[in-house]
C-alpha cells in the first residue's frame, strides 16, 4: 500500500495523493455514492432520468442522441500480434484523417506511430502502436487554458479547434507525446476531420466513425490486413468482447502509475 | 406655414420614393439587381430552412450545431457546414467543385460582397469529397429547429 512518496503522510487521508491506497478509498466512496444515487432515481422517478450514474449496459446510440457517459470507449492492443514491420494502422489513420508526412519529421503531425521497444538486458524486442490513450483524468484536459481540450462523455478525448489557441500546453502535459501541432497552412482536408494551422490535434478514436456505429480506421485495417492485434469496444459493457478479454487476460496500461486511467490497454508488453 | 408645407412636401416625396424603391428592392432580393450577389442554388428542391431565414441566421445555426456536434457527437441535425458545402458546390472550369480560393465559391459570393471574412476553411474542407452530393445529405428534418433557433436569435436582440 505504499504510494512511493517519501513523506508517506498524504496517503492516509485518501484525498487524491495519486497513490494506490488513495484510489481504493476514493473508488469505494464513489461506489457508495453511485448506490445512493441509484436509490435516488427510484425515489424521484417521475420524469427524472439520471442516466450518468451506475454501470448501465451500453446500447448502440441512436442517431441524434448525445454521447453517453454510460459508455467508455477503449482499445485493447495485443503486442504479440503486432508485426514488427507492419505499419497498416498508421497508413489507415493517414488515409482516413488526411494527415501525411511532408518531409519535416520534426514538425509533421503524427496521430499514431509505431514504436519498437527493446529490453537492453536480453535484447528482446516487440512493437506496438502508440496514440492518444484517451485518459479519464487526462492531463491535456487539465492544463488547457481555454477548455478546447476536452473529454467527451463517452471517454473520447478531443480538441475543439474552434476554441484552441495553439498554446501547446497539452502537448507538454501529455505523458504519451500523443499530440501534434499544425505548423503549415493546409488544404483539401477531409470533410469529417477538419484540421488547420495553429491548432493542436491528436487521435480522435475516429469519432466520426464511432458516432456512425463503426470502428476506428486503425482497428479495421489491423484486422483486415495487419496482425489482428487491435480491438475496439465499450469498456463499461461487461458483455463486450473487449471487456471480457480485459477481465480474462493480464493487461497493462502504459504509465498506469500516473493515475490518468488510460482507455488503451496493452497485452504482452 | 411655409415650413409646414415644406414638411408635407418632403413627407410626400419620401412616401413616393419609398413606394417606387420598395418593389425594386423586392425584385433585387429575387436576384434581379446586377449589383447584388447571386449565390449558387443548392441541388435539392429547397434549402434546409427558408432562404430569408437562412440569409439572416445561418451563422447562428452553424455555431450552435457546431458545439452540439463537436462536444456531444450529434451529427444528424440539418444545419451542417458539410451539408451546405455538399449541396451548394459550384463547378469550376475543370468540372470539379471549386474551393474557397475561388470567388465563385458559394460562401464567397455573399461574403465578398458584404466584406465579411470567414475563417471556417482554414480547417474545414470547402468542397465536397468525391461522391458526396445532395443525395448523400439527410432529408429535411421534421423537427422545428429553425423555429427554436429563430426564437433564440430574437431573444439575443436588445
């Protein structure tokens, strides 16, 4: 139950010290509150719907309905199936969202990238795709001075480019280096993925496809022509394939110690 | 006395002038006057709302729907910039839809005339993608969004 802090005093209070002990207390308290809220629904039932409380089973969202917080979209990526030289997810993302290399690797936008990780002790390598991890407590959302960086009700972290002033605080705050800044004027963007100079952008989990009931382009490409390493789904729905696999196998979230609660799970890393 | 007569003459002249000019302006709104912009017609039977209403309130409608789409993921409402661009596409010399670079572009015809610069197209596509046209657009919704928005716009005025 050690939180790794040298003082060790902040932990006992359980007030957001970021350690495992504090989270357990917070989670228990939250569960209790959820229970209380659920009973409140039954009491106040006439015309009142508190749909954001409790792990309600997810149904496909009707067109025109708001994104719901009963859903938490996420990914499960199996590094054992992720081919070392395979780049299908990156290519698919580029095609879908219209970003591309312009020959300036220092500044080019990069929504998703392939990483090869090597254990220096034994030389073992594996590769994995890295993109926005769609955190619950996203640092990019915390630091944004204008509210442009936001987390949608269903867990997708986005940039509202109408409000973004291009300060790039979020890029510095992101532990995953997932965000890019657009330095050059752009033309012929995709109609469903507006992007322009002076704004920050990152993986949108293909929000336009998700809203239409489809899966992200990277997942589709990985299943079609790649190694079938990626799985997309609703983490909150215990009957979804992704939730079942996460419940069955040992999974890892990168830098889970930061307490951001990322929505992207990895296996075999 | 002379001053009263003068006032009467001025009032009559104004009324006469107004009577003459008003029908001319009506005609001009229909696109007859050469000095007024003639934005390209859409591909369907009619616009998502009445033309007069759209002329005055399209910016508010787009602004409100923009936030609903970005933050709440609602993509079925009718005031969509993507929809305007797809329906009002203007073909250039190469038979391809022109971008906002061209003065013939639907948005630019009026915005150039009114000297209102829009920055939508720094990020948004200003022409439809291949295969997108009026056929790809959602049918005119039966929900009274236009009326709701009209009330909202009126409530903003002092």
